[in-house]
C-alpha cells in the first residue's frame, strides 16, 4: 500500500509524505487507518447532528470525535490497534444513534453514515486510502465532499 499524509510541518518538501513511510516515521498502514478513522468519525458526526434535540443525541459521540481526531492530527499516536478500535467504536456508536432515530434519520445518507467499518486493519487502511484527500476531485472541498 501507499500513503499520502500532509498533517504536519515535517512533510517531505512541504507537500506531503507518500510511499511506505512518512518523514515522521508513520507507516502507510497507520496513515491510512487515520484516514479511515476520520471517515468513520464523519459518519458518526453526521448522524449525531441529525439527532441533536432528541433522546438519540450522544454527548459521548462528541468526546469520541474529539479524542480520535486529536490522535490523528497531532502525529503522536502511531498504534494501528488504537485506530482500528476507534473506527469500530465510532461505527457502533453511530449505528446505536441511527437505531434510536429510526425513520427520523431519512434515507439519503452520506457514504460515511453507512460504512460498516468491518475488516482487518489492512482492509480498513485500504478503505482509508480510498477516502483520503486524494480521493476528491477538488481538495478545496475535501472535508465535506462525501457528506
């Protein structure tokens, strides 16, 4: 697998790290798991925003988003098991909120709100690579393109 990571000031040539390992030492597996984690968090956040003002809303979901994003943005956590666990936690929490909302959620959900988050770390990383910033036609709008 390969990666594209542009999270920190250490990026190769100030453009981003690509290949099997970043300048910081992050592996392609971890970089892609971080992208998969962000994808899972987008789905959780989207569903939880729809739940705001209802009994389905979860303040705990906001804490998970905060903690997991911190781990991806600070380049201090290179543990694949951590990110695999956060993906599974975000998907389970999202699905719990969806179940409570039922028909109130609607049918036109973004991809991140329906992804099952299943598979090995390598399979999750492959999905992350496919949902990272390079998957968007115009990276200017990458943060909201799959919402």
